């Protein structure tokens, strides 16, 4: 079986991407941070990773246990932050392995009252106004922001590429009608509509994703349309049409590859905008901030507590700035890698 090998064009693009040191290391840092955030429950959690007691092993981070399962008196879900269970574990000589940060994003740190509490050995970046550990909130908020941005970017890219492809290749009345529709649709006050609908319906991850998809798909249509208009006059496209291939097959097999370069180079910037919009909605308290960890909620608290609790605005701003800066640097490196005017 022949080994896998990259084409010369792909190798040149990879070399140009690596040559952009800022974008190259930004990609690695982004992947490391995102990879760690996927295991947030094992890094920041108010449940132990492992409990060894009386010859039995328990894994609370993976399984829900009742107090009676652990030797307690009540058939209720175990609260591992309670003094009762901790004294019980000590009495039975249990081996308890805690995560690096023994708080989840929604854990109220009772020991740190009054709130907000300043940074300490137990809470590295302090607590917010609700008594929740800021480090845990940042880890979980980082994950949900990236997952939301990735999901919205992929969905918006698929819809935008197909719409731009149809516009550019078919042209004529199809292009004219779709262009007029996009002009009208893009003129809608997106943020106001999102705020109004979020106030009427309690937003969830997928509900907000679908709502933002209604407006995000237009960002790539213009680029793909321009590439498709250019590619439709290439000789191999005319030859495919002369051989009797259907328009759908020609678009997907021959025209689409020419549009992917513009799409790939724009995707980090589209993701950047998706995360910014989600953070803005959370900041205005119309996003996911009530039902999920939120960077925007921290920024909202920072507005009111900037003087008495400066660790909150510094932590929130640094995290959001880091995410957006990494995506911008990755996007710039990707754009340079796919730029045909740049040398090897």
C-alpha cells in the first residue's frame, strides 16, 4: 500500500503557515487550551475523581452516587462539599482524590464569604459576586464559547458556501433574486432581534445556535459567489458541461474546490465574530449566562465591580482577549498560507 503524501501545493502552504511563527504557535496554544477545556470536569469539579473506601472504589466524577452508597444516612444525591461527607470519609479512612481545582463553575464557595472574595490559595483568581470560583468559571466558559463558535462557524460555512455556489454558478435570475434577498436580510438589526427573541424565549445552546445561524451564513456568500463566477468560465467546467454533467455535479465536484481557499481563510474570523456575539449577548444578560458558564456574565459583573473587585474584570478581559487574539493570529497565518502571491 502506497504511503500517504502531500501534494507540492499543500506542502508549500504548510511551510508558509509554519513560517508565520505568531500564527503557528497561536494554533498550538489554542489547541492545547481547547483540549484541556474538554476535560474540564477532571480539572475543576466539586466531585472527587476517586474515592477508595472499605475495599470499594467510587468514581463520583463519572457516576452519581447517593449518600447511602457512600455510607451516609440519607438516600439523596451526595453533596461532596458538605462537612458531613468529608467527616465521614475521614472517619472511615477513605482515600479521596480531588481535581486540581475542587470547584465546578456553579459551586458556591461557602468558605470565601463575603462575596466577591479576593484571590487566595484556595481560589487563585478569587470569586465572583455569586461566590463562584473564577478559575472554574473561566475554564467552563472557555469551553462552551469555543464549542459554540466552532458549531456556528461550521454550520454557517456550509450554508454560506452552498448559497454562494448556487449564486455564482447559476447566475442570471437566481443570482439577482438571492442578491436582493441578502441585501434585505443583512439590513436587519441582528443584535436587537436576538435580544427581543431571547427575552421572549429562554435561550438554550441549540436554540441560540439556530437563531444566530439565520444571520451568520451571509458572511461567506460574497467570497464564494465571486470565486464561483470566475470558475464557471474555466475550460474544464465548460468541458464538463459539454459532456452532459448535471449542474449540481459540476458545482460540487469542479467548482466547489476552487471556493474552499477563500472559505478556509475566512473561517477563523467568522469564529471570532461568533464568539464575540455570544459574549455580547451574555454581557447584556440575553444569552446563555443563566443556564451555562459565561464569560459575558463575568464581564457584566466587572462593569459594576471594577473598583472593589478588580480581579474580576482583569480575569474576564484577559480570557476574552486571549481567545480573540489567538483566532485572529491563526486567521492571518492561514490567509498568508493560502495566498498565491506569496513565495515559497
